[in-house]
């Protein structure tokens, strides 16, 4: 960013103090939830440092990847630390109405996605990607080229990887709850 000197220096000091406070919070707090939130503060401050140094794509990747990973850390910390408290009163596990509704919704989403995938004309998508390659040559920014590739050439693998990660997350949650 092109900021005047005093404002840039103030932001550097402010973000540096946020990093120090967040780092101390990660180390000194005993509750894993508070520690994970402090780690989130540290990672957000790092991404703001990237914005100050004109690396906007790296800042966005920092926010999406690492701060998203902190959310997963919070989920697993809650499940592993407090997971045994939820089932102390239950002697046996019965399916509830919510389990049935969730199963019905997930099954209907699966079959609708399956029918959409089978009915899609993949040949037309090839022509779309070829026309986007002409547009891509006019783009200046690398982040725009990455966005074009993710939304055209690598759309199907990107979606498949996201579905695989979602299934792995749901499986890990189910295993952690048992």
C-alpha cells in the first residue's frame, strides 16, 4: 500500500503489537479455544502485514488457508476436550428425528448432484475453456489467471477435492464423537 510514512509506521507498530499479544495468548492461555482464537489473531495480523507489503494474493491465501485451518482446530479442540461430556447421560444411541432429516437431506443432495453431473454436457465446457484462454492472454495479474484456471480448467478436480475434504471432515467429527 502506498501510505504516508507516519500512517505506515503506526500500522506496523499496531500489527506488531497484535502479533506479540496474540503469540503470548497462544502460549499462556490454558483454554484451547482461547488459544486458537489468539492464533487466529496472529494469522490475521500476518495477512495484514502482507497487505502492507503489496502482496494481496498472499494475504488472501493466508486468510483462506490458515485462518480456515484455525476454525478446524477449534472444532477438533472442542470435540476432543469436551466430547465425553455429551454422552454421559445416554446408555444407548437411538436415531432421532434430526438424524433422519439430516440423512434424508444429505441423500437428496447426493442424488441431485449425481443427476446434474450425469446430465452435464462436458463437451461444451471444453469450448468454454478454449475461449477463456483467449481472454486469459489479456489479463495482467497472476491472481486473475489463477482464478480463471480454477473456474475453468480445474473446476471439476477442485470441486472433487472439496467434496473429499468435506467427507473427511464429517468422518473425523463422527469418529471423534464416538
